[in-house]
């Protein structure tokens, strides 16, 4: 399987009469782009906004983040089953607008169901912890039709999900005939069989019927999904899609679509293939609620790795609490099968850093990369010049701390409320130093 990947770098963002990239600036026809999002009975309307690095802009809640991409050739499909037709992902030619992102929010639902966390500041202290403060963002702001929500099967989240992916494809599609700034190929040629085979285990939430969770080729995974093997090209090319949506009270470690598209671990495994290891593929694992379901998913994940002949596995998870049991069952099963494991995870260490970082642990788990403590507190400005989204969500992200910040114009939040602040798939700005 071979995927040609073309990239156009975006270093600026403006409204214009035609959607295109010129001299590094992404120009967008606002009317066309809004129309490309589609119309939905549960939404009274959609407005688009621009948010650039360094601006005094706050976006809240950020329900989704997608890098603009499209297929350049007829071969393959982008976001199959959602925007594109059901066809193979990971083949043909794909164009990506690097440095740009579609962020999805909503602006008028008063119910906690839609008002969630996920704060992105384009400037100030909070901007240091999210990659989306450095991207040029096209923000899709949906206005909820609350009366229609009670009688329509298409929920608000479903509408926002589809609209966000459609906008991402539209933006890239308008630029597909432009000259790319760079390109590279993704493929896994035959490698020395003596090199250790490594699998990437991608654990994603599949727990709540009111949460959209993740999709595989447009099919909602859910609790009935059986862990399956996908080619890394399929993962990078939109075969697996994620959407946070409602109930997202912890977004620092959730895997936004942007992170799935730009997984640094997958990129590094590609680089090492044929040199230090053989990249065998990606096992997509669903984290369910029941213990029996967790055992079943772990059984299938371990069996897939064994059948591939893996000697090593890198595991990332999504969420904490009961998902910690998923990763420990996988580590235990893989290690007992002779497959060495490394987990990448954030920690729930409490504000003083003294609480247990994970809800479960097994002796076999002796190699871990920590991407931070999501309970660390941070002082951010009470207000930015512009707020895009739902002001009611401010009540959700405020951390209850007895001692307020010295700056009276600031308030405390925890890192858990900043998208990808503790990104478990590795797309994080946190780092560590040996002491």
C-alpha cells in the first residue's frame, strides 16, 4: 500500500473572493465555505471565524479539530463513510494544508450536555500548552436549534461532526491543483525479518451511547466493535476518525482527529522501518465499559499482535479511570505472550502531584512515557478580546482553588481543560528533563 502525501504550508489566513493558497496565505471565500458545511435541522445556522496565532482570541468549547485534507486523485477516499465514498483509505494521493486546522464549537446551548470543557487561547499562558494556538484556525461555530433536537435523529454532535469534516475537505479540495511545497510517500516495503516487529496499539473510547466516540470507515465503533488491524496509511489518511463532542469534560488527553492525522509516534515508526525495526501495523482497540468487554477486546488485540509476529508494542490510550484497565490488560497479555511493551500516558497526579497517576497497574508494565499531570493548575486571563463559542462553558473550566491567582484579571484552570495539553498520542508541548 502506497500513499503519496503532498503538503502546502499555511502561514497566514484571510477572507477573500476565492478559496486558495497564495504566497503561504490561505484565502477563504466565506460564503462558499459556509455552504460547504451543509445544512442540518438541529442547527439554526453555522458561522465561520478566523483565529490566528498571537491574537487575543478564546475558543470554547473545542469539540473537534481536523487538518484540511482531500484526495487529489480518484484513487482512494478521504474520510470514507463520512465525507468520501466507502473506498480504500491510505492509497492514491492526498493533499494536506499544513499549519491550518478546522476547529468546531457551538454558541448557544445552555445545557451541560453540549457545554463542555476544551479551552483554546490563541495568546497568553494557555496558548503554551496546546498546538492549536500555533495553527491558523478556521472556526466552525454552530448555533443549536434546541427545539429540533427533541424530534430529530441527527443530533447536534452528529451535525457538527459532519460539518467539520466537510469543511476540512472543501478547504483542501480548492487547493488540490496548486503546486505542493513538499511531498513524500508512505509505504512499508519488505524489511529484514531479523529486525524486531513492532505494532502500534491505538486505544480509543467506545463507552457512552450518547457520545459519538470514533468511527472506522464511517461505522460507529461502539461497544460491539472488535479490535482490528489497519495499515498505518489508513490511519493517517482518514480511515479512522474521532470526534469529542458533548460530555467532553477532560480534553487534554483525548485524541482529536488532528492528532490522529499527525501522530508523531506513527511518523517515527515509519522512519525507523527497515532500519531498527519492522512496522507491522496499527491495532485499533475499543475501550468499553464492562470488564468482560475489556477482556474480550484485550484478547483480540493480543492475538492480532501475536499473529503478526510482533516482538514489541507501543500503546496509547484515551481517557482515564476505567480505560486504565484496558491498557493494563493489554500490557499484561502482550508481555505474557513475549511482546515487550511501552505505554504512553498522562497522569492524574492531583494538583500536588502526590496522587496515583493511573487507576490500575500490573507488574508487567515496567516501561512508560509520561506526558504530564493533567491536574496541574494554570492561571489564564478571565477574558480575551474575542470569544468564539459558548460563554457558559467558562463555568465548567474554572478550577475551584482556595487561593486565587495574584493577578485579579486571571483565574485558574487545570491542564485537563486545554486540548492536547497532555496528549497521549504524543502531540504535546510538554517535555521532561533528567534531574
